C-alpha cells in the first residue's frame, strides 16, 4: 500500500482544512519544502500536494512551492488543485511531478479529461471528492448531482488508471475514515482502477482496515501534523 503524506498549500503556507471548509483552516508551517524534507527523512517515497488556491479559481499561485519540493527532495510528488488545461499538466510534468490530479474538470469538461487521460496515461489521475455520496468540485465549494458510482464508471470507461477519492465529511476531522465507502469502491472497481483513499485517516486501525480491503494507497494529512500518527511507524507497517 502506497503511503502519501499530504501537504495542502494556501498562500504559500502548509495548512489543513476541516471538512473542506476554507474558513476552518489551521496553518502548520510557512516552509513547504522543509515539511516535505521532514517527510522524506522519515522514509516517505511519495507525497500528495494540493494547491488550495488553485482549486478555487484555476490559477497556480503555489507552483514555485511545488517546484521547490520536487527539486529539493527525491519524493515522487502528485499534485492537484486547479488543473484546468493541458499547459498546466505539461508544466508540472516538466518539473518532474509524478502525476497531476484532475478534479473539477472531470465534471465540467469530461471530453478534456478523456483526452488528457489518453494522451498522458499514468501521469494523470482523477480526484473524486465526495460529499454525502455526491461529487464536489471547485475546492469542495460546489456539490454536483453526480454520484460517486456514476463518476467512477465514467472514469473507468475513458481508461483512467487511478482514482483518488476523498470523503470530505471525514477530511481533517480526526473521526476515522469511511471504510464502507472504500470497500465498496475496491469491490466494484478495484479490478479496473487503483483506488487511493483520503479523508479522516487518523489511527493505525484505519490503516489496517484499508490495507485489508486492498486500496492501492492512502493519503494522510492532519493525523501526521498533530502527532496522532507517526509517519515512520506507518511506513514500516504498511508501505510497499
């Protein structure tokens, strides 16, 4: 199981939101590169980064911070937030990102998403953010009428290889992750696409259950910042 410690960027800072609410934000650091280096020193191989500013309006104000992380570490970095056109995908590929994560555009422009998946293959993943069973977009500020099942099937049909699914209701809340959701996704779609779980992962028991049901990877955020989970221990027990 791949372990992705998470860095969310807001105005250049490392932050965490509570259940996707930009008004409930905690700042954990002012130097994203230092945080990434600490994760690497703990043994991390992968890193999940979200540009929260970009997620709202499609701009890339934190691009330099992402570049610094990629250039300043050996981490395999996936980046999401504001991926609205191919130029951004190419820009991140050129600085060495592992892959970019398309979110809002998967709903707003399915044809664009299909083209990017076909053209860039495994270097593109799709983020499916869920609020009470429905897909949310624009930095989780807008909930659509698209269900998680409809979305997953559409992504499989276009050849997407990785779905990063976040349960917004659990994200940053330290209330445990939605095991039922991820078990359903793995059972129904795991033969066709890798499922990465995100949102609320806060205990070793959460990780044990996710490993048992066969998710390809997990994204861990607030639990690392507040000390509920030790990254070195997590990696020694669960990392591929």
